[in-house]
C-alpha cells in the first residue's frame, strides 16, 4: 500500500468531514436566527396593532390601522434584526451544546474561533438584509405610513419640516406702501417628485410687524416656470434674484389679514386734532381732541373688522433650494436612506449648518452590520463562556436582557451626542466596541 495515497485519503476525509460539520453548524445557526427574527418581528407587529386600537375613531378605522402597521413592518423588522440574530445564535449553538455536539467538535480538534467563524457567516445574510431595508424599503414604507397616520404639526413648537425666512412683498395696503417685507415659511411635508404638503406663511412688514397669516393645503412644483426663470436671471437685479428661485403653485390658500384701515384712520385723525389745537384756544382744542379720539375708537371697534379672511384658489411660492433638498429637509432622520442621509449631511455642510439627529441616524444605519456581528459574538460567548453549564432557557433569558440593554445603551449614547454635541460616530461606536470586546473576552477566557 502506498503511504502517500493513504495520507491523501486521510486528508481528503478530514476536509470532507470539516465541510460537512461547517454546513451543519451554519444551517443550525441560520434557521435559529431566521425563526428568532421572524418571531420577534411578529410579536412587535401584534403589540403595535393592539396599541393602535386605542386611537380607533370614525376618521381612523380598523383597516387603516392594519394598513399603517403593514407599512411600518419593515421598520420593525430592521429594529429587531440585531436582537433576533443574538437570540438565534444562542438558540442554535445552545441546541448543539445540549446534544453534546459541540463537545464532539472540540474533541475532534476544532477550535472555538473556527466554530464562531461558522456562526458569523449566516449573520452576514441579516447584515445585508438590514442594509437593504434601510436603503430601499424604509424611505417609501415610512412615507406611506405617515400619510395614513400623519404626525400633528399644528403647533408652532414643532421643529419638524422645513422653515425659512425670506424677503418678499408684504401683504396689505400699508405694507405695500412701505415696500419690502419678510415671510416666515413652514412646509411640513414634501415627496420625492417635488410636490409639497401643508404650507404656512407669516407675513411681516419691513419693521417686522405681523400683517397677515396664510395657509395652503399643498403645492405642485413648476419645472417649466423654473427653467424660464433660470434663463432670465441675467436680466434681473440682485434684489430680484433673491425673490425668484424654485417655484411651487399653492392650492386652497386661506389668508387672514390684520385690519390696517382702522389704524391708519386713527393716526390721521389724531394728526388732524393736533393741527386744530394749534389754531384754536386751549379749551376748545382739548374738547376737539377728546371727541376725535372717541370717533377713532368707534371706527376700530365697530366699523372695521380686526381680521379679514380671504380665500384664493392658487398662489405661487418661491424657495431658495431645489425640490430634492426640500424633500430631505422635511423628512425625519429615521425615514431617510443611507444615501439620503449622506446628501442631507452634505447640504447642511454647504449651508454652514449641522443636524446632529441626522448624523446620528446616518452612523447608526451605516454601522448596523457591525452591531449585528458584535451581538452574535456575544451570543457565542454565552455558549462557550461562563453560561456553558447552564440550561438553554437561562441563556435565552440572558440573551434577551443583553439585547435590550444594548438597545438602551445605543439610545443613551445617541441622546448624549444630541445633548452635548459629542462626535456622533464615537457615540454610535461605543456600544458596538463594548459588546464585541465583552464577547471576545469571554470566548478567550474559555479558550
């Protein structure tokens, strides 16, 4: 018998057995992670739907609540993927440990690091899944969910949406006589096609006195008008260029104007009494002053309304930024994809501003693969580390507690970044590095 051939046969047998064991471990880990993620996802959807039932009314039906949960389901899936991967890795390896299969693998000469490497490979599937959901699914699904159950933006204290202050012709007769004024504009929503939602405007005169308030139900982007505007910018002055930017046609505009005639009449009558007081005697002039003041007060209270309402079928609004930028600035950070968050960051940098909320969301989504892998490493440490002699049920409970703790620490570090202005990248990395270091330490101590 040729010894060389005998050695080759043993080597080939070892390679084949290694491949079989590798596929077996990966298969167990993959199915355990898959069932854990789906289970947590389903529970979250059920609890979310039960929570929505409290707000059921004539304007918000059971079917609309169910549709809202359906569109929010990708968000729930993305949120529970890390915890599901952690729980699935613990269950998959725990079943192998309970059947003494891990002991046989270790006795066959397989190292702990090699087994951990096999478990990490199925986790990459969930890494790709989380990135794909963040990039391609969440922006559209969250947008449709918000259209069904839109957040209340009626309060002025709301910081969502797009706010801007621009020069504009002021509203009202007095404002037009005095010249240019200012507009404070608020847009609560914009879609990817450039159309905008509810628009509120506060019209100020050149002395920053409020002259009118207007509200529109929505606006349609006018691309042709903007092409003509951009072509004729060379013939305009600098002041005119500031007023003409990207244009939208507003619909269902309602304007409330403050009374101006009464104020003007009062000031003219007071001026007339002053002239009369110079020409007549002191006693007669004092009597004229008191009578004229009474007349002006009657005009303010009786003859002229304090607020007048005006309805328009359409109006035009000009904004200094493109429709794509309005879309980014009116969306919440959690509703934007990775590339949109990056574009948002670049736009803020070009304007000399910064949004810590969007930066934190960008780094969280970009580093989410490392968060999933770090939790899988911790799961392996539970099986090979100090919990190796305990039951599978205890390992599952500890894994759930650690997953919740990891999520809470992530939220805490995000709040620290928002409150203190600390580096969002560093604050997002800290929980990931901490969990990975803990997992490697426990595995190394057992090895």
